[in-house]
């Protein structure tokens, strides 16, 4: 009479009438779930069904910090929603002898859990080029590859309206970055600042679409930063269409310029940089400046060489091939991020480059700014 069976998703499980869960054991079920599903189930479970002192336990085949052999191995919880629970890895070895990490968290002690699950945007655009449009972008990339001097502004000026359609498949996980990896559940704990979100290298502001409804509800200011006036023109039109123009400030500047970024220093809760850092020659200066902008978290999504495989033939091929278009893979980017901030979430994945057999690696890093 002390055990009640429930057939269904654990996100739908209800405690007995008049009671709330005090301990939740999820074992390894989340290893098989995409970020959006983990976030959704956790939000449902923690929304009014648990005591404020509830502990959440899970185990994972993914390694934790106790498995790290070097400073920059960056083994964190495997899903961004789990990282937002700010768990502690248990030092005990898993008795099954199969799982590499065990975690426990007390999520309701400080976080606001509801933003873990951001509802799908009502006005999320779909972007697809014609074959001719993609051919024009590819020709632009070939022309850029043949230039001895890589001019990023010129490179993007020739693409404008065709930019989003080609990059929709080329640049994955931007939805995960904005909707799940950014710790919106910790937003209230960040010191008050002018901008809730600053997107550096924002391009056409496609990233905003993934959280447009949440940003409208939050009603805080947003900063868009890019070097290309042409892409920022597209960004302004998108912001107008999303109904965010009254919240957005647009900055056309070089993020390595100390004087130019001065109005943004220590003025941003979250700073993001997606698929931009690998195109900045003075990337270390860019990262130093980005870390100065954020009071809460710095998040970067970009290409890299595969962890512990950077000298493999395929990794060297991808590195050389992308460098022809001024995109420079560099493992030191991640190391520098881990030096500048406290690692919060890190993951790597591979995805196919359109019209090629290539599967380069990209990473998603979220770091907590040091006080």
C-alpha cells in the first residue's frame, strides 16, 4: 500500500492527493531524450508537484567532472535543462558498473523553473532557398575562398536575403542555444542590467525567432551587434515583423574595438555569439570583450575540431576546407572560454554541410561569468 504504479511519462506522474514529491529518481531515462523533451518533462514535473526541498537524482552514460583528466575536458550534465538545475555529481561509483556519472540537484531552492520549458514560437519562420539561390551563395563562398584577404563584410554583402535559407541547415542548434541552453531559469538571480540579451554577430537576427514570444513577455531590452550593415538591415525588418522593435537596439560595430563596445560593458544579462567567433581573426580579444559585456552568462555556438581527435585526417580536412572561406577551427576557443567563465554546460555534435559529404563538429558552450 506504499507503492503506487503509474503507466506513462514521468513528466505526467502525480503524487497522491494532498502530498508532493520529496525525492525524484529518474535513473538514465534522459540519456535518450533531445534537449526540448528533457526541458518540457522537467518543467511539468517541478511545476507544483514537488516540495521546495525536493531532490532530483539521475545517472548518465555521459562522463562527469570526476572523469576529467585535464582542465579543459569540460564534462558537464549532458542536457542543458539539467545544467540549469545546477546539480552536484555524486562521488560514488555507479553500482551497475555501466554509467559514468550520477547527479543530484535541489532545483526549487533558488531557480524559477517555468522558463525551463519555453513554448514553441507562434511565428517561427521557415527559410528555404531555391537551388539557384544556394548556387549563388556557393559562388560567393568560392569567390571569398579565392581572395587572399578575407573581408567578412564584403562576404556577407553579396548574400543578404539568401543568407538564412542556406544557413538553416549549415548552422545547427541555434534553437537549442536560445531556447534551452541559455539559463532563463536563473535570470532573476542576475544583477539588474540594461539588456536581457545581447547577440554578438547576430547577422539577420534569426536567433531571436526561437525565443521571440519569451522576449516579448519578459519585456526587457535586447542588443543586436554585427559588423555587416546589410545583414543588420535584414535584422531590423525581422525585428519589426516579430513585434520586438520597441525593445531592440542595433549596433553596427567591431566587437574587438574597446571604444565601440563601451556602451554595452557590464550591461547584459546574457551574451550569445553563434557561428561568429571562428570568423574573427583577433578571436581572443573578441572573447575578452564579450566576457566584459555579460553580468550573467556567456554562450557560444560554433565549429571546432572534435574532442581528442583534432589531428585526425578528417578533422584536418574540415579545418582546411572551412579556412578557405575564412572560418578557422580552433580548439583554443573552448579553452579560453573555460578560462574566462565558469563552465556551466558543454556539448559537441556533428552535422552535415549541405551538398557535401562533410560532417564537421560544432560545440555549444555556456559559461557563468565570474564575479
